C-alpha cells in the first residue's frame, strides 16, 4: 500500500505551488493536506504547519515558548522544494496497510482522526 499526496493547500485555499509569503524567510503557514492510498480516489485530511527559523525566533522572543508537533521548519518558502519534502516523507510512511500507514503519517502530520474513539 503506497500513500500518495492527493492535494495540498494553504488554509486560505491556495495551492502550495501558487502561494508565496509576504516575507520569504519569515513565515508560518498552515497547510491542509489530503493523503490517500495510490489505488483509491480521495484520502484522509491532515494539517502541517511550515515555519521559518526567523519566524520561530521572532515569535519566541515576543510570546515565549512554542510547541513544535506537526511542524516543518524551512529557511525559505520554496514551494517546489517543500512539496517535494512532503512527498518524500509521505512515501517513507508507507506500510502494509492503511491502518499502519496512518499511524506513521500522524507522527509528521496532524491527522483528522487523531485521538478519535468510537
């Protein structure tokens, strides 16, 4: 079972390849990502925050501590490189079935069903 990136948008609805932060090296962007099996349409929803070291330093100086789960740190916002990095980690997370894959994916991305109990 191979997980693949189905879509990736900012929370303002822009495709990551069309998005550019106002300041290339000082940004924090929340992404909405859909990941699913390569042999199926659709997928599951995940979130990921991408921030620059400059943004982290500035925010920490003004607001104090910053939690870092489901966070990717990049020196500049290069949408092609960031998308490629996200696709690499998704491929790394592939396991024998979706249940196992989703557990590994949730280490990197905030999964829509994280902590869900029926």
